[in-house]
């Protein structure tokens, strides 16, 4: 299994926490920081797998102005680095 590494950003929202992967333009939510991170990892993994299966590009970076680190830095709770596992064939399809 190969690992795809990505950045995760968790922001405080009125109803919980939002998480975003700026490299993939994939987002999720959770009631806690840990839940938001776990849900983002699952969303990122599913996005990568689906893009590979469909022969589509997996990278869709968000515009800099929409990145919460630039647009609303006061809401950012945590920036972390995540990993998604994929098979060797899936990984080779990316390069």
C-alpha cells in the first residue's frame, strides 16, 4: 500500500467544526476536532479512489482567497497532515 499525503485544516464553525483539504478541495464536518479530522480523511480517501476509478484528476486546489488560513485565520483551530492509503496500482495511476 502506498500513502498519499495531504494537508487538513480544521476551523471552528457555529455548529461544530469544519475540515478542509486544500489540495483536493474536499471538506467535511464534525462535532469535535477529532471527528472533523476523521471525516476529512474518509472524504479524501473516497475522493482519490473515485477519481482514479473514473480516470479523472484528483487534485483540485481551492483558490487562495477561499483557504481559511487566508480568508478567516481567526477560525482555524488546527492544521495537520493526513495520509490516505491506496493500492500500488492506484498510486501508479497518479504518476
